[in-house]
C-alpha cells in the first residue's frame, strides 16, 4: 500500500509522456513526473520516492526530500498566510497547510514554528499542526535511563527547554544542564537522565555514567588536538571558563580529565592540561 506523506520503495511499471508510473506490490500506481525521473531509469527498477498530493489533490511522487514526513515533527517556515490558514515551506513545490484551528498561536509569514505533520482523516490531505502537545504522550514510555535519543527543542519555559524526544515523548532540559547555546528548532543528541514517577522525562545533553566519561574524555582530547595540545583549564578554573571553552560543566570536565590522565594521554600542570608527546 502506498503511504502518502512517507517514503515508498516502488517499481517502475510504465513510461508515459508526463512521466513514469510506479507501482506497489498490490499494483497501485502513482505518477513520478518527468522532472523527477532519474536518467536511464528502466522498467522494473525500484525507486525510493516520497508520495503526497499535488496542487490538484492528485497522488504524486517525487525524488525530492521534504523537511518533514508524516507522523513527525520539524521546525518550518511560514511562507504565506491567507483566509483559510498558513502554508509552510517543507521542501516541495506544494506548501504544507496549517488550518487556523491547528495553530497554537496565530502564525505569521516569515516566522518559524515547530509543527507536526499528519494525514487528516476527513480531507485525506497532509496537514500540519503547531498544537504539538496533543501528538505527544508519556503514557507508554519507550526509552530508559541513559538512552541516547534525538531531541527537538520546542519551547522555552521558566525551568528550561521543552524538547520532543524521538518524535514521541515530551521532555525537559533544565537551564542549569545546558552548557552551550541552543534555540527553539534545534535538533540535538540527548540522553535520558531521569524518568519521574509522574512520567515526566528529564534530558541531559551529556552522556551519563561510563558513557559520560568516554564522551567527555573524547571531547576534551579533540579540543586539545585543535589547540596545539594545551588547554589553560585546571581544577581552579571558573565554571564559566570551562563552559565557554568546552561547553561542559566543571564536574564533567574533571571526570574527563581523570580518564585522560589515567590513560596517560595528558599531563596535568599548574596552568592547564597538556597532551603527552605534543
């Protein structure tokens, strides 16, 4: 079955003046217009294409890669607002529609918003919504402590940054856990720090436990290589200095230095740390 709003692997079935028709295993066809047909394509060849409805509401496929797919979140720009809603640039010729009823705040042309893309069951159209909370659930949590996850920064609160975890769950990244500049719309690598009894999820940008030691030591080592083998950071350095130079907390820095020292990769001096044999 061809899935609108998603990538499909389909077979080239026949060629026409307007393009080639691709089919799925059930024999359902969809057009790939000429401008997207790869050179020297052959009958029975398999192609991976994105399927959606064109401006005339006809199923069509493309080799372009959209910025968002069905049942996922992304940070997109509004290119037009009219009497029925807003339209987003999602990397395809036809813009992605956001009806007014699906706007958390009234959208403005030229501004960017975190949205969710879904297939509207009434119109059978791909639609976006900035009312993202209704598409997130922490009832059945699919992650565990220290899992590495992809997060999308969605909102700034009094406590920290709300994030979307793996296009499924809502989490929070506390301000005092952030040691680098971030903004709404950023896609980052994060780690599950805590799953609370009320099913709220705390996120860290730094790996935890042994993962943290490995990741932090690697980061410090890479920075040493970039800085000709020396960093003017030590036990008495201010947390702000470490944060500015490495985007790490002082606690994480000291643990990473301990790993490198134990592995005999650095020497610890009064004015900083230095790579051995550098």
